[in-house]
């Protein structure tokens, strides 16, 4: 494991503070400690999907918003180089501990955000991001998507997962209420109603019909888009044009 902290790029005064917008819970030591017990990132299934898209032992991959590294660690066994990027120092600490325990030598950990990560080396074959882009408001999402495009080689694949809303504004009240209602009373081992409410209230998930034109405008072709039945989770295969 190599270790790289923060971006060497000078940050202009107008740049959003990505740590401040990283989500309260992602900066919370207790939440990070219980994260893996409550969220299964289905890393093996994701890896198998990417293998079907050409990922192999020569591939290089950047995981943006890597969190506790469920996918990063799985990918490290299948690629030559994995760069795990996250803006939260608490997540990064947990990630480093897990990498050290697993003993992977081909993971670089970078404490940076979508908007500050400086890619070193040749453009990569795969970019990955799960449940992270919604931490940025839409203007910044577009800038982030354009930056991800520049990390990738032409023809490279960006696997993007996020909470995005696949319904019309008129439906929002009822749909969001139903989504929050599936939350439990506790934060251990499950997502609570309060956490779902916080997501909608304080984070920046957007409508599918706003996200997709942004994706295309930033240099990707949408090869596949699959939404959960409730219309709250989108999983994309994006091809760098
Ligand atoms: C819900 S976690 C998802 C972690 C992991 N991708 C997974 O699927 O389990 C969201 C992660 O995105 C990170 N994050 C939030 N804003 C970010 C940004 N602007 N740039 C990079 N990472 C960010 C958070 O620190 C957190 O680790």
C-alpha cells in the first residue's frame, strides 16, 4: 500500500469544501466503525460485472469515494493498480487499516475529493464510484464527472452507483416518504429512518432526468442504466467517448 495525502493543487477560494459536504456520518468515527456491518457494497458482483467489461490483471482502476474500501479491496486482487480516493480522514484511516490487514501492495490511498484528486500516471481503464457523487450539488457533480472523464482512457468504463430519483417532482413527497418509512429505529446493523431523512434533506441526490444529461455532456455514453424498483438507486455503466 502506498499512501498519498491531499492534493498538491492550490485550491481557489470559490471551490466547494468537499470535506464539509462529505456527509456528517462519513466524518463520524462511530458510523465509520459500523459501516461494513450495515452496508454490503456487493463488491464481488460488481467485480464480476467489470470483468465482463474487460477488467483483468493488467487493468488500472480508480475508486472515488472508496469509503471503507469494500470494492477497493476486492478490485486489488483483480487489477494491477487500484487508487482509492476519499475525502474523509475517518474513512481513510479505516481503509488504511483494512488494506494493511489484507496485505495488498497495489493500492494507493489518496485523501482527496472528486474535485481535487490529481491523477498520476497514464489514464486508467476503469473508474468506480458508489454512493458518493450525491455529496456534491449538481454544478459540482458536472465538474466531478468531467474530471472523472479525464482520468479515463478513451473507451474506458466508469461504473457509477448512486442514490438518484427516478420520478417526477409531483410524486416526490409520497415517494420520499415511502423511502424514509423503510428505515428502522436504530443505526446499528441497519439504516434508520433518521438517516434516510438526513440523506434527502442534507445531501444532494438529484433526479435521474437531470443526472443523465450531465453524464452525457461530460463525455460519457450511457451503456447501461438500471434503477431499483423503488426508483431511488441508479447503477450505470458509462463509456468514455
Ligand atoms: C456512503 S459512502 C460509500 C463508500 C463506498 N463507495 C461504498 O459503496 O461502500 C460515501 C463515501 O463518499 C465519500 N465522499 C463524500 N464526498 C466526497 C467527495 N467530494 N469526493 C470523494 N469522496 C467523497 C465519503 O467520505 C464516503 O466515504
